C-alpha cells in the first residue's frame, strides 16, 4: 500500500502579549478542523513552558486533504493567525502535489522525502 500522507511541523514564535488570544484561536481552529476535515489525520499543537513558542504537527491523508485544509485556513483563520505569530520554520514530509507545494511555499517550506521506515 502506498502512503500518500502529507505532513509537516510548523514552528512559530508567539508575538508578545498574544498568548491568550493565540490559545483561544487554537481551540477554534482545532474544533473546526476536527469537525470539517475527516482526512486530517493529526492536528496537534505543542507550546513551550514560557508560552513563547509553538510547534504544530499536521498530517493529512493526501494532497487533496492538504489543499482542503489550506483553503479553510486561508478563508477562515490566516489573517488572525499570522497577526499573532511569526513562523520560523516549516518542514514538510512526504510527496505533496505541485499544487500543495506552491501553497506551502509562502511559509518557506523545506521538503523532506521519505528515505526509509514505515508507518502503522
């Protein structure tokens, strides 16, 4: 079976004074993604103890699911999200479509291709 999953880790610095607003937006985004995107397989946010840095791990079943998520993000959340954070690194795993690569390029995506291993 071929694994068409597309995943990434987005690393962010949270703007000073925006931690509470950021956490509220996270809750809204997690709820919306879970309810409306069945092909979002993982959507997990991790924050540092000082509330200054966040890593978001996202995994989608394929490039189409990736594009669905990016479309929803752009339409509903991007402006507020980018007003609260400074993205510092986006590392993408898998082999996203050219359309998904273009969509992720705005955040300076670095693409990593599978060398070996397995997923269960």
